[in-house]
C-alpha cells in the first residue's frame, strides 16, 4: 500500500491530473516490474469517496 498527497481541493482538475501522472511515472520507474507491480490506483479527498483510476 502506498499513500501520497497529490494536491488540494482548490486545484484545477488539470493540475491534479498532472500531479497524479508525475507520481505514477516516478513510482513505475522505481518498481522492479514497473506497472506490473501496481494492482490499483485510487484518488480521494480527505472526507470523500475514493475513485478508482487503475
């Protein structure tokens, strides 16, 4: 399990998407089997429901 803040509620959807993309690329580059080691990816606000991305 891996948790990382990607932004704040006042950010634009484009900025949040860019942050998620940067984190995903960095994480994939550090994993021995790359994307094959990632089972799922979710985003959520502090009190909101999680939304599955992958």
